[in-house]
C-alpha cells in the first residue's frame, strides 16, 4: 500500500532553515509528482509547490520562490523540502502529498504524509 | 490568484441529516479543476472528490460533488458519526493551487 512517512518535528530559530523529508513506498516514486502543503496552527491549507521526482523539475508558488528548495533522491524514494530564512509566520505543519496522476501534474492529492510540525521560535 | 470562499464556516447537524457545503470562487474554474478534502483533528487531509464530482478511491457514495463556473457544492447524505470534520475545497484551474478556508461540520 502507498505510504508517505515524514521526518519528525523541528524547532528552529528565526533566520534558520529547515529540511523536511518524505519517504515514500508502495508505488513507483518517479511516477507521481509530490506536492508540499502547509497548515499554520488552527488555520487552513496553503500549497507550496511540487517536484517531479523523475526529472527533478519543480513548480513553486510565487509566495515561496527564493525560499523553498524541493529536491528528491530516487534511490531511496524520498523527497525533501527545505525552507530558508524562517520567521515565526512559518510555524506550521508541513505535509507532503502525492499527485493522483501518473506522469504529470493533476494537482489532486490522493496520499498524504502524516505531517511535520515546524516551530520557529527564538 | 483564485480565492475560494467556503460557507458556512460551521454547520451544526445531527447524524442522519444531510450536509450541504458551498465553495465559491473569485474567478471561473475551468475544466472542472475543483476538489474536496476532509480533515479530522490531528490528521492529514483526505481526498474525497476531484474533478468536481468524481469520488476518490474508497469514498462512500453518500459524498457527492456538483457545480460549475464559480459555485460548487459538496453534499453529504445521511451523516455518519465519522463524517464530523473540517472540509476544504481546492482549485487547480489556475496557479497557484489554492484552498478554501474550510467548513467545520459539527455534531448538533
């Protein structure tokens, strides 16, 4: 069965960076784009972007361009999202999610990781 | 960016009743690029409906989606205890992908 397992909670200081991992199993890693979505405490969902695990190509929401780095390691079926120059506004649960479509981006997210809480505090 | 407005913010209903959730877009959604997700406390969202009306794998048929243009609806017939949760609509007609603010369905 498809599984997406994320790395554990992080506490960071303002100005630092955080890197969240998303290890997948149960399907062909290179066949489906992986998206990153975040959710601030008590708030709604915010899409950050996706990575094509096959080519490494990315599509990042304008809001996060220059601060988000999405990468992947196909040899271990894992995607990564690094967010730099953290502020308190970046405190949120970060989710990875699989695109439902094979070979392209449909932006419909059928499997999700369990979420990684990133807390930014001095 | 397309803004999605969900209404009501909270819906108080009893098990067995029907829930009707609204999602209104600030611009026309093309190609039926609208989905619905359910989220329970402490859990990741779960895909319910995509392409306006297509149920995701394993989603019971009491969940249905409809709409076009700028107005979309998620209907839950005969609410079950496990349906009480927060529901989000999502558009992928235009970049960036955006989500609505959510509707909480709570037990009355």
